[in-house]
C-alpha cells in the first residue's frame, strides 16, 4: 500500500470496514453472491469533495473506497483462516476457507484498489475514457437489429419519439446498469435492451 493519505480518516475507514464485515457475515443465504449496489446502499458511504465533480466521478470514488475496504477484509480473513472473499465485477462472495484456495487471479485489481494514489489519479477526462471503452464493449451487437418495432424500442428505453443522441445514450446506460446480468438482471431483458439501443441508433 502507498503512504498517500486516504480520503477518509483511519478511524472512519476502520469503522466502515467493521460495518462491511458485519453486512457480509449477516447476508443470507450464506455464501451466496452479494451485489456491490447492496453494500453501497447499506453502508451509506458519503465522500466530501472541495471541487465540483460529476455524478460518475462521485460514484467511482465510492466504488473505490468500497473495494479498498473489501480487499482489506479479504486479506484479514485469509490471515485468520476465516474464509476467502471472492471479489468480482460488481459482486462478491464469501467462500469457506480451505487449504486449496482459489488461485489469486486478481492481484492486479487488489494492488490497484489498495493504492490510494489510484483514487486521486482518476480525473473526469480519464473516467470518461474508461466509461466509453466499457460501454463500447457492452454494446457489441448480440442480436439482429432489424427485428424490433421502433415504438417498442422507444418504450423499452423510456424515450419519446423526439429523443436526442445524448438522451438515448443516458437512457441506455441507466437501464443497462439495472438489467446487466452481473448486477442480478435477466439475460433476456438485457439482450432486448441492447437490441432496442441498436435499433434506435440506426438512421431514421
């Protein structure tokens, strides 16, 4: 870990870590996946900023602090032989401790989130680049785009017939976060959403 100062005081981080541990241990059914959004909502994590920042950057900072704490917990519980906290994309799972632990394939992510320098290095511009790359990957065509009626596509995204490209992009991103299978959404609903988005991107 770096010596760079954390965005929250050590006692507050320790308190949040204790609350997170309690949330994970109390989650039922035991050993089932826990979504990032659930932990963030229960934790009520608030970060103060002296500068005006976008909602996306504020969300990134909350996400970073959460994952920093999760990797601290992962190391702590491994040392205590309490269990293995498998930390994935937008969800995690507490697995029973065994001698044959899963290979630690996320050491790169662990190093990233345990280093506060990465928290401060994220700028609005850099975050936009990351988000654009993420959404481009997410928007890869998975179904033919010519099978959905225009009106149905509008209804799926909650748009009026006079939507702008910016409104389309915003509506898609909001719905995609809700329906993505990694966040507990249904695969078929997510596919329909992608199809609607692709359909509405076509020139009228």
